[in-house]
């Protein structure tokens, strides 16, 4: 089935223990997704739109998102830029969020890009 559910989690971390605000939990060959959202980010529609965008990417890649995301920095950059662009559509302070997301992109995804490069890609 094409469907996703949203689960609010009190302490959301990645495999390395770093805290996360949202995560799109998908599996290869599975069409459904569970969007995990930090409990304190409840009501953050932009964050949910970001994770829904990853779900759409999962469907567009014929459920290969987990492999592509893990194996290719180029794919990961493309996926996160698209998700943050979607999130910016819900922003109430676009300029500030563009800077903040650029910093996340340069620091949190092992992409080997500077904040400035991330900012230029995000806003370009
Ligand atoms: Zn993302």
C-alpha cells in the first residue's frame, strides 16, 4: 500500500546517537513508510513535509531510497536539498531558515560541502 504513518518519538536519534528532529523510516521493496518526528516538533508542518518528500523519493526510486541514500553522497545531497526546499515552503522566516538549513546540510549529512555551497544550492 502507498501510505505513511506519523509517530511522535520522545528521543529521536540516528545510528550514531546524534539527535534528529525527523526521520523517514522506509525499507527496500516496501511501499509504506513510518515518519518519525521528534515529540517536541509536533505541529511543525514543514518538518513533516520534509519527511513526506523523502517518502515520495522512496516511491520514485522504486523503493531503493535506503540504498541510494547510504551509498551516494550525490544522491543524498539531491534528496536533502529537495526535502529542505519543500520544508522552506512552510517557513515563516525564510531567510533565517535558509541559513539554518544550509548549516545542517554542511554538518549533518556527511556531504563534504561548506555551508556557503549548501546555501547556494538550496537557494539557487
Ligand atoms: Zn531529510
